[in-house]
C-alpha cells in the first residue's frame, strides 16, 4: 500500500488567500494526502502567496529559498507555489528562473485545476499554469471546510476599484459575485459539519451582486444568511466606504446574528491623498458613514487599514490621518508603509516618499493606535458582552478564549464543554489586544 502522504500548506496575506489555501489542501486530500504542519516530514509543500506589498514578497522568497535546502535533504519533496505573486503579469518566468527547485506554479485563476497539475508532476516533470482570465463555472464550486467552528466563505471574487496603489485587481481579476443560492447552500453544509460562525469574504462586499438582475444586494444576502438555523454569527470583510449603504447598516442593526463590526479601510485622512489613491470618497463622506453607524449601532466596533507615505503625502496630509484616528476611535487599525507595486499608477507618480519618513510616520501612527485600542477596550470594563467560546487559551490552557460580536478577543475561566456556544462575559481587565472577564449567568 502507498504510504500516507503528507501536505503542508502555508498561506500568506489576506483571508482570501487563506481560503484559497484551504481549497488547495482539500484538493490534495482527495488525492490521498493528509495535512500536517511538519515541514521536515512533508511530501508536498504548498505556498499560497501574496503580492500586496514588497515585504510580503520578500518574506515568501525567503521561505521558498528555505525549501530548497529541505528538498536537498528529501529529493522526493514536491513544492507548489500558487496565488497572487504567480499571477502578476510577467512574474512566472522571473520566478521560475529564481526558484528552479519549485515543481508546480499556479496562478489565482488556476487553483481549481491543481489536481491535474499535481498529477502531471507525479508522472515526472514540472507543471506551470497561469491563465489571464478566471473560469467562472469552476470558480463557483469551492469545497467547504470540515468540522471547524468558524469558516470563511467567498461571496465574490476580484475587484473593480483600481485604487492607484493596489495590485489586487491586476491579480484577482474583475469583480464577480457568486449566486446567493450557492452561498446559502455552502453555509448550510458548513453548519451541518459543526460550523457556527461564518465570515463572508470579498474585496468589497458592499458591491456584492451589482451585476444581478433583478436587483439583489449584500443587505439582501445578509438577511437570508441571518435566517440559517443553528448558525450563531455572521461576519463580513471588507467594506469599501464608498458603497456602504444605509440599507446595509439598517440590516445589520435589525439582524440577529449579524455582528456589529465594520472593517472600513480609510487608507488616508487627507482628501488630496484620497483623490490620488482613487478611493472615490472624501474624509467628510467617510465620517458621515461612521456617524450613521454610530447612530444606529452605538456599540459597533470599527477597524481600518491605513497606508502612510503614499506618493505626495505631506506632513500636513499625515496630520489629517492622525486627526481622524482620534475622531473615529478604531478598535484596531492595520497600518502599512506604502509599497510600490509595478503596473499600478501610483508606482509611476512623482514625489515618492523616502523610507525614513515612511518609517517615522508609521511609528507615530502605531503609537496613536495602540493608545486608542487600549482606550477602546478599557471602555468595555464593567460591561457584559456576548462571547462565542472558541477554544482553550494558547497561553494558559486552563482558560478559555472567545470573541465578542465586535471581534474583540476575550479570555475567561470555564469548562471546555461550552466551546462552540454563546456565553455572557463581564469584562474586568483590558489590554491593547485582549480582554479578561468572567462568565455571568443572566
Ligand atoms: N502598499 C501598502 N499597503 C497596501 N495595501 C494595498 N496595497 C498596498 C500597497 N501598495 C493595503 C491597503 C489595503 C490592505 C489590504 O493592504 O491598506 O486595505
Ligand atoms: Fe485593492 Fe482598492 Fe480593490 Fe481594496 S478596493 S482590493 S484596496 S483596489
């Protein structure tokens, strides 16, 4: 009998990349592999890549280099590199030259065909496939995850927004939405396998269904998902501020399972920079959306993404970004130094910002956000929050961890039997990243 083959799958980048990595792992499972996290004993290593910033690419190239040594020790090891980095125009040839030890290359539009690529390599030789366009029918039949409490569900693919700094539309193609029936079916299947929380994924979930006729939008989809029996929570990312409708905010306010957490990337607080970024909203419009959320959902948590050092960003522009942080009070902010991505308009713009200025701005931004995160969490002390119990604490196995509806991490004592259920927790301690509390029986 053939030995049990082991696959290690690594995902870099966003939740979409993680979801794609799960799909690839599932495909290998159907070919007899079991998943593992021990690189030393692997028969196949898959890296699903990210190219959103140069730092991600450098990290991934380092990892691919490490795998070369592993392959020298274990010549039977197969290495597959997939996803956004491979999909970049002209990247395949360059990558193949830099990493000849890789056996399979697959672009973002070729993941569903991974089984055939694997077979090609099993028969000896190498495989590489990067299509320029997606194949819609294949794409709309993803494989559901098994047995997990929380799952990511793609509701759409691609992006039409072309923010001037961003490579995503160039590697994930134009926006296309999955049919509501397929999404609901996938979630019902997940629930049957024990899933209790889903995160609906899209680069811009707020424009879900814009191509549908008759009209059917993201709010309509959320209302449907909210009714699925046994499902406890529904989350979604990412929201583009320009498309965040009143209907959507109302739907979340009225929903039972729809979590009051908006990840609403602002990117910059300066109108001049927002325009150069092609974000299609002003700081005033953004703030009006935040006011609407706070009016209908006073306890909603808001998180964001911010880029510092975009070409042309002056000290004053940056001050406007800092000022917005103190107006909105984000629970969390993902902060990045602008990274030049070839093929995007911003890479060609003049007034690129020197690295030391970017670093200084990032430091200041992070320290403001750390204080805000702490203040936000301290404001939760003494109050009771609904928490989905997710598992044992990684740092202290006698404690449980879970998340609030706002996605804040909470640590508390309790019996492991309650994992997977909702409990009420009163918060009594807060740090920048975690909350500590006690279960309160109401
Ligand atoms: N440089 C820095 N950050 C970027 N992002 C996207 N492209 C770039 C880039 N070229 C950030 C944005 C986006 C997040 C996922 O990554 O903030 O919201
Ligand atoms: Fe990139 Fe903008 Fe699309 Fe987000 S909305 S994926 S930042 S182009």
